[in-house]
């Protein structure tokens, strides 16, 4: 609406209409480009969407009213004072909001909410939740160090499949629930965490009791970039990176990415990956495509449904475990906890009815849309 109206105001002669309209649209395009980069890389991460929207709205109102008053200087000064006072009042409100029990922060990549739930009245425990993009990505008990989410406990199966592991890698940090548990339980092992958002790590330190540790190294970059560049070798690779509640970033799902994982694993290395899906039916399309992709590289691939081990049609956390070793496994452990997890092994047929995912063809989001 603005550009055609501006062109009408600017046009003095039909003979210069082409250059006038062209100049206006050039200015508009330049503004759009600058606004896009300025918003994405500076304004939103540093000010947040709530504050920016309110400031923008107030500014447009004040400017409009100021321009409508052509002669009365006193009214213009009044408008100027109102916007200055309003800015400081909003800053005070924003500071008070930040000090409350509910934390709402915009980062360069996400909008993050952190809040507490108290289940003590119903016999439960108090929890702290990190919500990324309005979806629960991590939880922590406030009164103990136990893992909240059941699927994270299945990462301990690394101790069954490769009991002598020393070096591990994890994609996805969020509240760093499992890395914290890992550091408590495996005193002689190290863990590298690849988390794309530096602010997520800072929030985990502030609200989720993440502490500096010589055995923990955090890399703030995209997981695929890390896979492409790293020269390190690992015994175990954990996967818990999600771009939304259901969707794993497609660049980590393809045959090329999985080949990179295979290459940086030691001889007895394993991958333990969390997937939210069903196994059977339309809602299991992504799971079957990812399973087929791992099977194309790793000699042994297994699935462990977490909540309903005998039902393949229910959407749930499913742990995919891929072994670099060709040795067949006996799924029995003297460790009672690990043995309970091993009982969830999926022994039924897994149909290979989806194409292998590759960088040139990875319809991950399309498959995920069938899961929701």
C-alpha cells in the first residue's frame, strides 16, 4: 500500500514516472534487505519481539500524530516527551517481567520460555521446564538430580553396548539434562555437546544448574558443520537435536551425515538417537526412512520404543541404536536398570518402504507432518 501511494505523491510528470517509481522501489528493496538482516541478527536477539513490537507501534503512532500537526510546536514537543517517558516506563516493566518466575527470552535462533511446575499437591515433584518455540525441550527436577524424561535414561545403554567408552559426542543441549547426568555417572569419560544456540547454554547455566567441567566441552555451531569439520574420534554419539518438537534437522538425517558419524566413531562405536514417531503406519514414515538410511551404513541397527514397547502405531519416543561392530548382540544384562531398557527391543518386522534420505532428497518435514 505504501509504495504506490508514495509514487503518487512523488510523481510530478509522466515523463519521469519510470525513474521515480524505480527509485522508490529501489529504496524499498534496500530497506527490506537491511531490515531483514538487522532484525534477525541484532534487534530480535538483543531486544526481543515483545519490546520491538511495542516500540514500533508507539513510534508509528507518535510520528503519525506529529506529522499531522503542522503548526503547533507545543503539541509536537508533548508527543516527544510522551514517547521518552513511555520508553522508560516500558523498560521498567520489562525489567520487572524478567525478574518474575516466568522467563521469556528471544535469541538469535528461538524464543525460549523457562517456568516451574509444582506437582507436590498431587504427590509429584517440582520441575523446571525449558520451552523452545513454545514446545517442551528439557525438564529438570528442582529437588533432586534424577532425569525427568524417560527417554534420556536410554542413553545409558551405551554402557551395555560399549562398556569401555571414554569419548562421547551429543547433538542438542537445551537444558543439558543428560550431559549433567553423564558427568555424575561416568567420572572417567568426556562429553562434547554441539548446541547451535549460545544463549541456550547461558540459560542452562543460569536456570538449570549447568556448571563448568573439564570433561564437558560445548561447541556452538550447527551439528552438520561440526560433523564436516571435526577430526576427533568418539566411542558414542548421542542424538537429541530437534528443530521442533517432532522434527530432527534434516541435515543430520541424511546418508551423508550418517556416514560422517560412522567415520568419526571408533571400531566399537555406537550411535544412540532419539526419534519421536510411530514405527508402523502413515505416522511412522520418517522413522522408517531414517531406519533405512542407518541400515545402509551401519551393520546393526535396533529400535527401542520407550513408553509402549509392543505397539508400533503409537507416536512416542523411539531410541534408535546403530552399532559399528558387525557382532550380533544378546540383549540381556546383569544390570537390572539396563535390562529393563533392553526389554523394550522391537522384535517385529520393520518395513523398508521409504527411500534412503540423502542431501539431495530429504523430505523430513513432509514425513514429520504426517506424525503430528
